[in-house]
């Protein structure tokens, strides 16, 4: 038997490798070689003592080991806040009214364009560190607050720099079709041409793009315009994702399905036909309860229909300064349960297995299986349902392993 670099023992495993429940393995062990999982099972099934099999033994103290968490939808590179718009909404203004009055995304665009690169990076790095403390080892980062060629490139460069500086995997998404900037007011086609003919090619030339997103909504771009974005993205061999049906049913889910999108996110107004299209295409439904909560929306995504159709459901923070200033993926899990009706096991699947699929990374992360990356989190909880149960504060995260190495906490009792 191949000798392991490290082994976990005295842990319960929530492998998340099943469509139902947690995929529990009680009194388990995990062997790690390099950055990959070599073996999992019950500790009593080991062919020899753990110390004889591994150079380093990590004692989990009877805690629960889960896959590293995945935040598959964030806008965490930005400058400024929109706290004043929060006050406006509390006074009765709608998200659409604020956006049409020059606030919303355009407000963050102004602040982001004016911020030096290091300011953007340091703010984003702090947000990443907060996610890492809660067990997030993979995350997606979108552009979309630059809305000119150079500012979009700056945001994507910051995303790549985050991956180099922090012990996380970063999936970088080009979101040039997020809003029409002020300088293109009344010239939507000209702006979209800049996105497709200048900004996206420039980002590709620098190797800054892993996928392409668009905002399909009445205050952003319609389905035909988003289809143009997707046509160009797919000609470049890039997978696509979509902000769909958040404020109205603009046919976003059906559009995402037609292009085989990795995910369609928000979905509050998705029709039964849209749900059916997602199921047939195998597109992940991205549930973003932070925006639903913060905007005080009343129409929730059709979770029961999505569940019944077998559509995988991802849960993410949608971290952004305007509609979801949510910096906790654990709290997003709780909100998905309390506001949308997910079970705790569905919520955990939504930030592990299904989140990995929403990023096209399901063959490397999201489950505890032999051959997957050794991205693992040790929790001092009696049951994994506690990860969705607690409101505020963090269930004790005893250790975070990224690529086979402890990067936060611990290591737990270690022997050789």
C-alpha cells in the first residue's frame, strides 16, 4: 500500500458524494498523498495502524470532516459601500428605482474605477480571509464593476492575484455585461460591442477568464443581448453562467439552458418551463438568499419545483456591496434553509458538490472521494446540520486543509 503523506483519523466524514443526505462515514479516516485524497473509509478497515501508513497523523478529536466549502457566486472585488442605498430602500425606494436614478451598480463602478489596484486587492483579500476562516477553499470572483476595458482587466488581475496570495482556488468570471455605464447612456449596442470586441478579447489574451457571465434583467440586458455574449464566449471555448430571472421572468433560465450554462443564478421569477429547461440541460440552479433577504423580496425561487425536477441547487453568498453584503457562506446556508426551504443536507451539498458543478470543477473538488483534491475542513460539531443551524458566529472550524496542507487552525494533535 502506498505510504501517505498525511492521514486524518478519529473523524466522522460528511463525504457529500451522494444525492441524498451527507454521505456519512462514522469513525472514519482519510489518507492524503500530495494534494490528493488517496483513501477514505472507516478507521477499523485500515490494513495497518495509521501511524504505520502515514508520515503525519492528524487526530480530528471526534469532529466532522467535510469537503472544503465553495462560494460559487461572488462579486468581492470592489471599492466603497452602498450603505446610503440601504437607507433609501428602508425608506421605500426599490432596487430598480435606485438603479435607474444613477445608483446601484453604477455607484460601485465609480468607486471601483477610482480605487488603486492595491486598494482593490487589500479589500478583496480581507473578504477572502473571512471566507477562509469559515472553511471556504474555492471561490468564484466576477468582474463587472469596471465596465470599461482597463477597469475590467484590473478587476480580473486582482482575482488572479488573490489565487496567488491566499490558500484558495479562484475561478475568475468575466461579467462585462453587468450594466451599461453612464458614458454609454442611450448607446447600449455600442457598449455591448466594446464588451465583446475589446474587453473580452483583451481579458482572454492575458489568460484572466475561466467563464463568462451576463445579467439578464430589465435593468440590465435582455435575452437577445445576453445570447450575443454567450455566442462569443462559446466561440472562444468558454463556459457560461447567467444572472437570471431575479426581478422578473425574462426567460433567463431557458436562455441559460439553451447554451448549456454551468449555472443560472437567482431564479426568483423562473417559470415552470424554465425549471424544465434547466433540468433537461443539466444546468445548476444558483440560489442566492443574501440578495433575497437584503432586498426584502417576497417571491422566492421555485425550490420545490427545482427539487422535483432533479435540478442541482447551489448556494452562494453573492457577496457584493449593493444587493448582498453577505460575507458568510455559513449564514447563506442558514438563509437558504429558513427562507427557501432547503434541508441542511441540501444546503451543505449546495456549497460543496453542487457548487463545484456550477464552476465546472466537480471532478476535482466538492466531495471527499479518492482522487479528489485534499480540500477538507474539520468542524467541532456534533452533526453537520449545525453548519446551517447556527445564526451568527462560526461553528468551531478546527482546521482547514487546502491541497493536502493545513492552512488554517491546528493542525490537530499531530504525530509521526
